[in-house]
């Protein structure tokens, strides 16, 4: 009789097949108690930590995903020659403003930035980094914008609390130049 795969093995297979962060609530479908899933994820993380298998477990956007281990990154780049998504200076500036000030209207973004954000905001919406999160209780009911789960994934953040703090004595958030 064949032995059933361990919970760790099942988690590895699910995370590999998903190709995206998988939340704990989704992993409960494996039929194991939440505590057991969390223990198995921690054990899997320890197993992959040394980099012997070329992948690592990363907690991001409220879930877990497999990523290339830093020790294998050079080999992956040599073979696959990946090109990271390029964001213009203006797009990064507007994205930072949205991330730190959300929910925020287009007019508020333009006031902070000192110039139009219309085209840049549209580009960020198309890329799935920003989304409409509601309407402001103000005349005209302007749209409110916030970041998405994709934003967290692209920047390797588990949540918005992982954003670096703004320093009072540091450079301003706006990237003028």
C-alpha cells in the first residue's frame, strides 16, 4: 500500500502549482486543522531556507508563495533573462503617494504632486497596482484610489504595514527632479 503524502508535500505542490500567494483560508481545503497547516508551512520554510532546492517560501500579500532562493537567482537570470516590470519615475511617485495616503482622490494626488496624474493613474490601474476603492463623501463623489494585492506581490510586502516608515528628517516622498 502506498503511503499518503505528508502535509508538507501537499503544501509544496499547491504553492508550486498556484504560482501566486495562497491564503491560509484556501489551504484549509486540504482538510487539516489550521494549526497543523501553520506548523507544516513553518517546517517547509525551514527545509527550504538553506537553498538546496533553489526555492524559498515567502509570506506576501496575506498568503504564502514559492520564490527563487537568492542562491539560485543568478542561474535563473542567466537562463531566463527576466525583465522586471518597468515603472516610470512618475508612476513610482504616484504609486508611492497612493500607498502612503490611501484612500486618496485624483485631485488630492495632483495637489500633492503638483501636476496631473491622469495618464499615470490610468497606467497603474491597467497594471493592476492601483484600484478604485470607493467614492469620497464630497460634491461630485470623486473616486478614491488604493493599492491592490498585486502591488503587495510585486513589491514583496505581506501588508501595507511593511511599507518603510516615512522619516521626518529624510528626503520628501515626492521625487521631483
